[in-house]
């Protein structure tokens, strides 16, 4: 059986590249797309190649980036444009195959095994995609070509920007095995550090390890590392299922000031749960659990969750359950920098879970009927047609 031909397409410096299309006078300057410093989301989201040469890194604070490059130009993110260009890139990919699996907004795997009779070899298809994206969208792309997804991804990372890299069954040991273990997909910083502590520094060191050692270090996932390093990954390219249902829906926020009282947390939960409720209703899902997220002013993060007796898609009930969990777990030693709430363990059928037997179900049902009516009005006349009172008290 012949090998698959898998491409991994990675749009180079995507946010920065798209933003520069609309700020062409900045092409020769170091540029970074950053979250709002005023709103305290002041981190680097993306940078162009010039900024990269100064050592500017994604996810570092803006002040750190400025210390490395005093002339760094800061641009705000424009997510609407990023989505537009992401879709345009995927439309280009679809001219060569319908087997497309997104991996974030700027990356996709493509299975072009069945496309070679029409468009040439994997490398030729990759180069056609590279040239088409550059010509039609004005941005560049790096493409990895290989016989599996792991090595295709590794290939797209090896040469940037605007390049095609082929990792074949014949050359992967020469190209892949000398690389640091951290370059392999799914090996994060902590996993790499643990491997290094055990004398495993290069990808080629992993196949030399005994299975028992890898299992002892990482459980059953340790054996996957050896599978990947040996080029034995056989996971298919999986286009998104139109009937896909999320397992959870969450929202979070970082206000422009520290949160110092319970009442503000409640108001924020209500706003966030309005958005969560809308998403659940669109997908016909109900939550059977709630998870909350807090980050205090020392930047300590805490997440806690619990199940709920009766499945719901009600914003008020989700906020209520979240607030109950918050009251049990947060002691106000410090003000809060950010909070979040998430509907978890989603089910498509609200009758799939036993009803509450202790008197709350009738009250909850009344709340849900009211919210059903509110949602119907908003769906017909717009989101602003009915607004929840800010002084609603937690029950």
C-alpha cells in the first residue's frame, strides 16, 4: 500500500501579515499585533519577520517586546479580517482537495493523496498552493509535505517564511531525528524538560528508549512519542463534521480594573452566561455541569467545576450555579484580575439526566420558560430588544 501524501499549510505570521496588508507603509518596520495595553491584555499576539529578528516573541508582554525593540510598532488585532483571510486560504486549499482539517485559524492539514493525477506530486501541489496564496491574498505560507500529519507539521515549521519542505520516508531520519525533542508536535515545554532530565534531547533519542521508561514517565502517552518519532503516526486528516457538537462552551473576561466585590462577579457572570446560553440554544445543547475560572492579581489561576442536577441552557441558572461554586471556592485574599465561566458535559437531550428531586425543578422550569420567550424575541427583533436588568440579585 502506497503512502499518504499529507500537507501542512501554515500562514506565516498570520495576524501581523494580514494587518500589514492594511498598513503598507509599515512593511519595512518591526511590527507586532498586541492585545490592548489599556485593557491589560498587553501581550504580543503576532509579529512580523523584522520584529522576530529583534527577538520579539509571541505571548510576551508588550513592555518586554519594547525593551528588545524600541521602534516596535504596535497594531491592534482585527479578528474579523483574520477570519476573512483564513476562509479565503481554505477556499484555495479546496481547489486541490476536499480533505482539509483546520488546526487553528492559520493552519490546516490537507490529504492530497487522491489529487496527484490532476495536480502533480505532493511537492508540486504544495508549491502551487504557496504561489496562489501569495498572488491572491498577498501573504505568505509555509507548507510541509510528508507521509503523515506529524512530519508534515514539522516540515512547515522548518523553513519560514514562504517555503516548501518535504520530509519523506527515505529522508526523515536525517531531517527529523537531529532536531530538539521540543520541535515534535504535542511535546510541550514541561514534557521536553522531563525528557531532557532523563537524557533525551533529540527526537532521534526517543526511539532508543525502552517502552517501560516512556510509560513510567508519561503513562500510555509516552508510547505515542515513540510512534511519532518513528514516523508511524497513521491518524487521518479529518474534515470538520457539519454535525459536530462542542463538549463545552465558555466565556471569560479581563476588565480594565481589578474586581473587588462579589456583586461585580455576579454581574459579569450574568453577561458571560447570556453569551453561553445563546451558543447552547443555537446548537441544541444543555449543560450538566459548570466550571469557573479565576485569576487573582498575583496571576494565580484556579479552576473548579461541579455537576448540576438538572440540565439547563438558561443564562440565569448557569450564572447562579457558577456563583454558588465561586462562593465556595474563592476567599477574597486578593482582588481578581479576570473571571470566566463554562458550561460543561453538554448533552443534546435535556431529559437525559435525572430531574432534581428536592424542589428546585419547578422553579427552574419557570425560569427556563421565561428565558425561552426572551430568546425568541431576541432572535426575531435583535439582541438589544430585551435586556436583563443589571440589579438582578443572585438567588
